[in-house]
C-alpha cells in the first residue's frame, strides 16, 4: 500500500510539475509570438522610414543641384562649364563619340523655370544611346530631352566593310538643363 501511495504521490507531483511547466512555457511562447509580430511591425516601419529618408535626401540633392536662388546664379548660365564637364564625362564613360555640342540661348518656360538647351551630334550604337538616356534620367541635374533623331546606316551598308561602323549611327539630340528659379517674395 505504501508503494501505491508513493507511486501515486510521485505521479501527482509529476502531473502538477508538468502542468506548471506547460503553463509557464505556454505563456513565454505566447509572449515570444507577440514579440515577433511586434518586431515585424517595427522592422517594416524602420524600412519605410529608411526608404523615405533616402528618397528625401535624393529630393534635397535635386533641389541643391537645380535651384537657382537668384537670376544671376551660375545654374542659369548658358554653356555652363560644370554641366558640360559632367555631360562629356558621361559620354566618355559610355564610349559615345561626340561630333558637336552647341549651346543654344536659354528660354523661360512657365513662370519660374529656365531651360538651357544644347544641340548635340553623336555617333553611337542603339545600346549606347539607350544607356545615355538612362544615365541622363539618373543625373542630379534635371535634363529634358526636347528632340532626338536617330539616323540609320541601312542605306550605306553596301559601302561599309567594317561591322563596327555599321553599328554606329549618327544621332542628333536636343537636351535642356532645367533650372528651378526661386520665387521672389
């Protein structure tokens, strides 16, 4: 009988201990699940804030590069040397041959914007031209492509022997650097 009471007591103690252990682990597991959900929300907010911060920095950079504080600001100059240097560096990087760059007189469009056009004559492949357009879009300076003409070499195919010459096309391009002028007042 003592043996049965002893076994029953051990069983009862084991049962009570496992119940407490289960309830403690279950509470901690629920807390862990709640913390994971909270961490996920906080991470999403952090990622959103980080992206917003980076985008706002990009917007700030665009304003710094394109906003003229006065009418005499160098960003309003025709044939701006920093802009032309940036442009020629881009052509060199892409391997595009520049045959002519002509600044055109600036013009006002809208109440505050100044457009400074440049006529460009280039020789490049379709891929180089696509890369140029892509890089102009990514530039810190606001650049508008007013017009472009791509001249095909199809008529001259019989005269050309070099395959590289066949792939290079003449491109006529008019782009404008846009300057945002600060409103008076």
